[in-house]
């Protein structure tokens, strides 16, 4: 049965040979004898017979999936088909060669394992052939002038030009072939055919691998190995069209994968740091172009020539595009130099030649875009009439005429034609010839003509917008490119409501029914847009937009970035702070595109900040009240606390240049916020921002200078607010109060007691070098008179109406003591203990020696000052007790008046005596550890001044606490016992 089938195969083969020699009529009769089903059945039987022959003769089980190269080399078969030596492999290859030549790709796939086994003995051509490799030299020669080749491409004699150039170092193509034959014997047939058939049988390409594969070293080696098969084949078959074309496709595919995967897996900053990736893109683009030039020289049919021209034009055009990850659409843009211009011209020339062979609308589309890039006269309509109108202004008559001829509405074209017919022609200057434009604007036009041209321009502009609106109606609502152009057109026109309309149109791409900000865009593929689209569509426009204009991943991500940058600009100019807030949060948190737009986070923050500042300035102009202004400044301060590390980047952004977003001005607004809180007496809020500062900046001294100034300003504002609050509730009656007189009558030991006195030196409160002098002046005018009254004042019980305030101040003073341990504060509060005799005017040596100056941190002094004000007893303390407990917990619960010092003292006073003694030890240890807690004024001089001077000398001390002591106080509150 098999022999009969083989015999039938020979008969059919002879018939085919007769067809080749001119006996086509007999061959057709032979084919017509069989029906379609009979032919398929016969071909299947022949295929099975050949498989059996291969297995019997050489042990090649072509239908087995378990047979691999290693098994083939040691196959146990009586036919002794082995692959141990080059000779054995050459014998097998000679047998399969006739079948391989007539096999389809499916047939070659069945031979793949055999071809791989043979290649193990023929991994590459001999060394003599590889030396001076003309293919590699042609692909990578830096001195090769592609521009001349591109101009000559497709002309008669182009093939001869290419072969002479490629094999110039070998003498000629004929001489090269002769040398290759001599170097490859006796295995010439193997070398000449093995690599081409093996390359065709390898069905796997880099695009079949996992995403990002080509970015890895493994991916780079894979592409190189795939390309080597065709380059080895071209060493023996230099004029094989298929090999040049397939090699060009391999390099073009590598560029696509590098840029598409790079745009999704590497942001523009990361790509810029890896120079090897950009070099691979440039190298593969060059090799692809040169392979296509040689393919064009070998193309035989008009269809082949048209295809290669189109591919060449697209390769050149791809190098011109401002897409990620090569460019960031902001500061890193394509350089429009001479090389860029030449690429535009080469792309234009190849599109023209392709259009001459096949009038495809996409060719005209790209030629229009290239016309715009080159500034050519608009011989045909290109991608957007809006760009022409915006670029060439209102008074270029020739452009207006061309644009009107492509009007969307027929009525518009008729009206504009009538208007322009009344306008005189341009004045031509033969000396002016700017890339195809030989006219210039007439400088002597009449006002009526200028008005008519203005009207025509407005009508054409509105006509363009109407055309774009039609492109996003109904099922085309997700066609984001038209929506973006519509928003840009509205924004550029600049009418009163155009900004709001532009923002509203583009917002469709960035919002949904469930979110005020999200990415509502879908990549346009080759069949249908993704999302809720049910069918590819039935209208011609939809097919053209969706099928004939697929976009790459890099182009889609570039669109996202470009649209987002424009949308943020619109939001800023519209002062839409709410949407900007949501946009800033979403951009950082988006899981789909966070890597692609990571570098745009500072831009979003900068736009957000500018909108806040603009709204705040507007509120000041409109006098809308301090609440609005303070609310906006609060937002700005919150951004500083959350994203302060990005502020230097924001200030250096090229799109945000301006005095309102300089680093100094931004930090100035933070100081204004603190001033407003202090001016309005919002002590709780000031304390809260100080707590945030402490958590955000562990050590303000290690921050930049502007940041450190904000931290210090917040602490000093807190300090001033507390001092002002204490001063407001401090009784200022002159002389000895009735409380102390009553105490004298009931306490026989009063002469041995001491009284806590306070004296404010407010000079340093109003002159910090980093604050605005005018703001400080306002504060000084408002609060200076209150503070100036606190001189040599005995700290006494606050009035009943101020007891609740005193308790709040006690809590805030404790928090200030805890939070400000690492901040240097001015020496403002002087505390001292005065014996009863001095207060009564008893001037004796004993009484003078009893005066004790309290050298404590400012925060401790305020805590000590507010303590008696919130209790029911006068401020008397035993002369043996510490002035102010150093431990936060014990100090807050200790009462300066000991048990039994007066009638009516609180019950907690006696219970706190032991705590005071423990605190004294802690206080002594803390003061010993603080490097700068040294008294600058002699105590004896201060004691004498109490008797003779009207004002106490200021006690200078440092406020820097030991880091360990500061940690010991954290977490302790005023109610801890």
C-alpha cells in the first residue's frame, strides 16, 4: 500500500515538473481528476508514508513528541541513523533537504528536532567565512551614508549599488561567493541551507515570551541568536529576499518590545539611568533600516516594494516621536536638529513612494503629519486643521484658503470662501522661500480685510471643533485622541467659558461614576477598543479609527502622561482644589500606571500648591474673610508635613517656574499660617502642628535650612502663645495679696517659706531673625502691653473664671515641655524664689541670701508657673524643696505648697511631697547632663537687685535637653501619677 502511494506521489511530482517545463495543461487535468476531499486524503497518506520512511531509514519519528535531540543521537535502530559526527549529520541533511525545500512552515516544524541535532555539529559557519563578515559590517558601519541610499531606494540599479557597497572589501559579490565556497567544502549544502530552514522552523519569537523578557540579558541573547540564524544564511545567500526581510522584522520587533515593555516596567527616570537600553534601541533601529533598504533592492513585485517602502517610512517616523520611555513629554524632548529633519524627509519620501504604489489613506495621514513637522506648504490636509490655524495665525490668507477647502460643514466652507474672496491676494516676495512657502503676510491690509480674515478664522476654528466633537459622540466616546485635541482647541481659543469646557471634556478621561479621579482610558488595539464595547462597529469611521489605527503600549502610556499633564494644568488654572487633591492622591496610589507616571507626582503636587496659593490670593483680594485664607494655608501646611521632601523638586520644575512657587515663597506661606494661628490665639492648633513637626522631623536640625526655620517658628509661636495665655490669667494686684496675709495669720512658720515669682523679658520674643518683621510687629502691638505688666509678679491662684483655662494651659505646658526638648528657645521667663521677709520688705542679710534663681528649661518654667495658678493655694514653697521637678510625671502632680502650709490646701499636696523629692534627684541629674544649662548671671547680683533695682536681670540659659532625658518624658501626660 505504501509503495503504491509513493508511486502515486512520483506521478504527481512528474506532472508538476511538466508544468514547470510548459506542460501546465496536463498538470491541471491531473489535479482536476481529484476532488477536494480526495486530494486532502491523498496528501495525508503521502505525509504518513514519508514519516514512516524517515523512521525506517534514519530513526526519525517525526510524529513523536518524546523524541529529542539527545535521543536522536543514540537512537537504537537497525538503520543506524546516528548524529555523532559531521559526516553522519551531513548524510541525514542530504536526505531531508529535498523535503525541506518544498515544505511549508508546518512541515519544517516537524523537522525542527532533526535540524537542531544537526546544528550541534554546525553551530556557525567556518572561521574563514566569519572573518571580515560583510553582513555585520554593513549593519553597523558608522561611516555608511543611509541618506543617499534612502534617496536612491527603489530606482534602477539600486541592487547593484547595494551589493557593491556591502561587498566592497571583498572585491565583488562573485569573488566573495567563490571564497565562501572554498571555505565551506565538503559541507557547503549544509551551511547554505541549514540556518535558513532552522530559522523558519523556530516558531518562538521574543514577543511570545513573558512581559519584560526582552529587557533582560536573557532576552537580549535570545534576539541575538534569532538574528544570527538569518545573518549566517546571508553569508551564503546574500541575495535572499526573505532573510533580509525577516532579519529586519527581528530588529524592528526588538525595538517595539524594548519601548513597549520599557514604558510599562521602567519609568522614564529609570530608563535614562540605563544607557544600555537606549543603545540597544538605536542599534536595532539602524540595523532594521539597513535590512529594509536591502530588502527593497531585492523586492520584485509592486506589492513587495510598497510594503517595504511603508515599513521604512514607519521606522524613520518612529524615531521622531516624543514617546516614553525615551522622552518624558516635559523637559526631555526630541532634538529637532539636522538629523531629525533628515529623518522627517526620509520618512516623507518613502510614504510618497508607498502611496504611489497603493493609495492608502494612512499614507496621506502620515504625510500630513510630516508636512506639519517640516513646515511644508499644506498641499493636502494633515492630522489636525487646528494646529495649522493656531500655528499660522489669523492673517495668513493662503493657509485659510487651504483649511477652508477641507471644512467639516459644507455651509462653513461656502461662507468662508465668500469672505476670503473679498480679501485681496498676498504680496509675494520671490526672495522669501521657506520650505515651500513663497508668500508673506501683507503688512498694508485694510482694517476691513483684517476683520474679515478674523471672522473667517473664527468660523474655521469652530468648524474644527465641531468635527472633533463628532469624533467622540456615542460609541466613540472613548476615542481619547479626539477628546484631547478638542480640549486643547477650546483652551487655545481662550474665550470666557472655554477653560471650563476644556476641563469638562478632558475630565471624561479621568473620572468615573464611582470616583472623582481615575484613569478612564483604554488602549486602542487592532480590533476594538477595550471596555464596554460590544461589537467592532458597523460604521466606516469606527472601523477606520479602531482597526487601521492601533496604538502601541508606549504610545498609549504617552497619551496618558500627556493628557494628565494638560488636565493638571487646566485644574490649576480653574483653581479646582478639590479635584487636584484627589488627583494627587490617586496618582500616587494607582496600581495600573503608578510606575509609568511616578515622575509626574511632583508636577501634580506643584499644580496643587499653585492652585491653593492662587485661591488664597483671590480670597485676600475679595476680602472673603480670614477663615478661607487660613483654611487654604492649613492645606498648604498639611502638604508640607506629608510631602515636604518633594518641595525642592517642585520648586525646580520647569513648568512651574515663577515667584509664587519659589522655595522661599512656599516656606513663606507656612510662616504666614503659623502667624495667623498665633494672631487668632489658636493655642490647641499650634500645639497640634508642633506635635506633627516632632513626628515628621525627628531632628529639625538635620533638615534643610528652610525646614528648620519652620520647625523653630512653630515652637516659638507655641512658646509665645503659652506665655500670653499665662499672662492673661495671672493676677497682677500690687503688694501682698489677702491670701498671703490670711496665710500669715494661720501659719506661724510663714517666715521660713518662699514665694514663686515670675518676671518676663519679652525683648527676644519679637526679634527672631527668620520671621517676618511686619508680622512680629503686629503681634507685639497686640500682646506687648499684656506681657509688659508681668514684672516681679508673685504667682498666685487664678480667678475662679480662669480655672478651666489654667488647667488647659497646664496640659499645653506639659506638651510643650515634652515636644520642645530639642529646640533652642529664647530666654523669656525668669522664675525665682523670694523669702517671705523680702516680700514684706524686711531687708536683712538672711533674707537676701534666701533668694534663689531657678535655672530651668523654659518649658519647665512655664509648667512651674501654671501649676499654682490652677490650684487652690498661694504660691509658697519650702526653701528646701526643688524649684521645679525635672521629671514630667511627678512635676505635674506636685504642688508647690507643702502639706500644712495653709488651711484649705488640696489633699493631693501632702501626697505629692515624696514625688517632689524624687523629682529633685531627677532634675539634678538632667541639669547636670545638659551642656548649656549654665547660669550666665551671678546669683548674688540678682539677689541684691531684688532690693534696689526696678527690674530683674535676665537669666540666660540654653534650652537644649539631653536626648535621653527627652525620650524619658515622651508618652507621659499631665494626668499620669
